[in-house]
């Protein structure tokens, strides 16, 4: 492990990185049954950052057994008010150790310090928001006529598996864990193998907060660990965020096991549409971020940019200028952009860039791996293609790297058709000063979130989730309560 960066870290961060990390099962840290570990790699320099336990079938069985026992014998007896207090206390502890989370996220994922700060603060906000929901989950009554009463109540599902991706490790853990706990479930949290450290540190604080043992269990490992959770006969639900391809496999696993409930937040290839009446100063301030934030490793980014033809040259010129000005470096140095998550991901993105060239896309900027002082990390320069056809792979397929395409359009009808010409439907952005046009666009484009004259706007209270192959179900807001509860109807005959 390279400890050159340690002097700039919190002492608690240093101590945590120096540990070999075990599994969190039943409120205790336990060695994996096979005593095998994997290396967590620092994407900024390619060196080993830490070691993580690999959970195998025996470990998954034990975690699920403990979670089931805790759910049936203890957690259901904890009042909603007490659950709210525990979740709120966890948020307080996260706030106390905020800098540790920021540093771990920065090193583990590679993202710049200020972007990691935003993620950590968002995660804390989510726990506070859902702490407020814990004692407000209500049923309904129904007018069924004389002599009968009918009402419903919402109940916890039981044991839920929460599978988190590597691009926003702590934030998306909070998106899933906070509502699942507020609804009264016990949880098996499976962070991505590339970015498990903040989830494991969260386990330390769950211990400290005083949650009953077994309410939250944290299993690290590769994809096989996640598959074991998905196929387990005593897991009641899977919540997954990640690629559409893996989402399909999770649905198959759920169908072939116990028909467990599934919610999926999957890929995107989102259109970002700029009409000629847009405020181009606002567009200029946003477009390079909505294209390259998190080094392009974000499912919502506007990777398909459409500009009305009489403003095309002006917008593209400004985008290139702003993208060239972005600083790139190790996250701990707080640049604008950090590395890609892994060598595998870097090679995947480079393959798409080569394919874009072969298919006839005009490379306007970038396309190269960064060398020099950063050559040991997985750094890639912002890349812009100009495309005349929407059938190119770089236009159709999710790349998950700092690569965008720009294309001109003539009419409203044309760009709506092109925006909808995708298997995905996660989000869309539109820029116009004409409020009627903006709302017409929002009504006609098939996506789960539409952002007007802004981009990447999120709040814990607002539902988020995609249409088409971008997912099933809505996270955040009241909608997440439905993901982690089931509704029971109760009839009473009065005579």
C-alpha cells in the first residue's frame, strides 16, 4: 500500500485504510468463511489501497439467517419512533465523521474532494429525510358499504438485498439503506468490489449508533457475492443500481428463485437538448459538467447533445473551450475530474472511442489516455464527437466515461423523435426560454426525470427512476416507501 498521501489525511482515515476489512454480520466483524480477500485499487495510481473480504455462499447464508432472525424477533418490536431516532443518530455520526467519509470516497473511487463532499452531504441528508418517514407510513380506508369495513396497512418486506454500484458508493447506499430501514426491513448491503470502503466505515457507525445486531449486514466481494444474494430463497427483495445487462440477470435470478420483488435503477443515454432560444450563458455554465461530471461515470449525464442548427457552432465552440479548461488529476488534489474507476473501464471507454472513429464520427476533442505524471492511473481526457447519424455506437450505447456526442437539429418534432429513439429513458434535459415549448418537450419525451434549464437536479424528496430499459421503480421521496413495503388489505364483517 502506498502511504505517500497519508500525511494529508485524518488519522481515523489512515487507521481505517491500514486495516484488513472483514464482513459485517450480526453486528460483528467476522472473517470470511474461506479466509479470502480481494485488493481494492486506488484508481489514481493503480496501487493497492486496502483489502476486502470475499463473501461466499456460507457467509451469505449466515448473513441472511441473522437478518431474518433479527427481523422476526427484534426489529419488528422496535417502535417506528425508535427506528427514526436510530436513523437520525446514524446521520449525526456521519456528520461527525464527515471528513473521513470524504477522504475514503475520494481515494477509493477517485473522485475529487469537493465532489466527494457533495456525495457525503447528500447521503447524510437522505438518512435525515427518511428518519422523518419512519413514523408516517400509513394505510388507507375504503368505502365498501354497510356492514363491512375495509382498510389497508403497509408492512415491511422482511430481508432486503441492496446492491450498490461503484460510481456513487455512499450516496446510493443511502438511497437504498435509509428508506429500507425506515420501512422496518433488515438489510444485506453489498457494495461494489471496487468501492467498498465507505460502506464498511458506515458499518462501524451502525454499530456505534446502537442498531440491533443483524439489522444491517455488509457483505463485500465480487459479482458472485451479489448473485448469491439475488438467488437466495430467504431474501424478499433486491434493490440494484448498475448496468442494464446486470439488471436483466437479476430479474432472471429473482424469477428462478422465490419470485422476490425487484427494483432496478439502470443505465442511461440521456438527451440534452438546446433550442436556439435558450439562454446560452446558462448553457455554457452547465454543459461541460452535464457532459463530463465524475469523469462521465454517471448514468444521468447528457451524453447525447442536440443543438438547434443556427446555434450549433456557437454552443460546440464554447463546450470545447470549457472542456479544455477542466483540470484532471488525483482526487485528493481536488481537480475538476478524477480517474476512471479501473483499467478495465478505461479500456472499455477507449474501445468506444476507437469505434466512434471507425464509424465516421468527427473527433472534436480528446480521445487520449493521459500520460506523464498520471500515467499509472486510469485518466482519460474529455472527448467530444460530432455525429451526423444516430446509429453510431457512441450515440446509441452507454459508454460510462468522459465521451459525448453533439449533433445539430432543425425542428422541435425532429429532436423529440431523436431524443426518444433510445432503449433507455432515464432523464432528459432541455434548454429554452419558451415555457410552453419546455413543457411540451417534458410531456412528449419518454424519461423518468426531465430537467428544464438546469441539469442533475436532485433532492431526497423527489422521486428518481427511469422508463424503458433504464429501470423499474422509483427511489427517493415517498415513492421509495412503496419499494420497501407491501400493502395488506383487511376486511371486517360487522354483522
